[in-house]
């Protein structure tokens, strides 16, 4: 079985699939495909340990009851908003409360402000992201899945390490 189970959550269109695909293949997807959810298995050598991560890419529009199954399945969460989408940022705080409620604990997560390449459209400041991450006691990354995304692997690995530490 997997060493860590990670669920990627956030509003529709914020770039969840683009982040996952960038992490797994180092490529960027331009096409917008409202995802059918899908689990990816990622095998790697991390901190000199053979490591198997399972990553569930969820569909942002799906807030149905079966999302609860996804939440229970996972051990850690990547909470994504887009820096040019205020509503997607506001949705994250609500989402975190929901996760804590379902898991009956303060869940482990990483906060990601995606699409930083769209600077001219920015609606959420870096400070606001950092503040929210502090409130949620989690790491914070601003990323661009389209612009190289050098730091994207690190956010997945950081969460993986947090999961293993607990
Ligand atoms: P759902 O699966 O519907 O919930 O959406 P999603 O969160 O998976 O978003 P997706 O990865 O499909 O990306 C939505 C759109 O935003 C696509 O057209 C992507 O190419 C684009 N996109 C994703 N990440 C970035 C980014 O970092 N910068 C820019 N400019 N566009 C991005
Ligand atoms: Mg998607």
C-alpha cells in the first residue's frame, strides 16, 4: 500500500490537474478538462527511501457526498486557489474547516496559490496567502503550473514528509 495518500482540492479551474500533471510529467496542459477524478501513483526515491505516493486529483465542481469518501481516504491535502480568483481563495478556509470536521482532527495540508504567472490579474496578495497558511498551520507556496513550476515537486514532497512524521 502507499506510503502517503494525498488529495488535491480546490475550486474548478484553479489548476489542480495542471499541478498534478506538472509534478508527474513536468509538462503543462493547456486544455481545460473539467476532470473526472483520478488517482495517480508516483514512485520515487525520496530522502534515500523508495517511496510510493498516491495522488487523487479531484473534480472541483464536485461537492457531492462522495467527496466525503475522498476526504476520508486521504492523509494529507493540497488546497489550491488561483491568485487571480478571489472566490477560490475564500473557498479554501471553508474547505479546511470541512476537512477538519470530516476527519475529526486538524488535518495536514499545504496551501497553494497557483497561476502566479498571471501577475497583472492578481486578486489575492502573497501576504494574504501567508496569513491564511499561518491560521491553518501549514506550508504555503505560490506556483505557476505553466511557467516551469520548479517548486511544484517540493510542495508534494513537503506534504508527504508531514504525513510520515505524524
Ligand atoms: P477542475 O478539474 O475543473 O476542478 O479544474 P482544475 O483545478 O483541475 O484546473 P485545470 O488544471 O484543468 O486548469 C484550468 C485551466 O487553467 C486550464 O486551461 C489550465 O491550462 C490553466 N492553468 C492551470 N494552471 C495554470 C497556471 O499556473 N497559469 C496559467 N496561466 N494557467 C493555468
Ligand atoms: Mg482538474
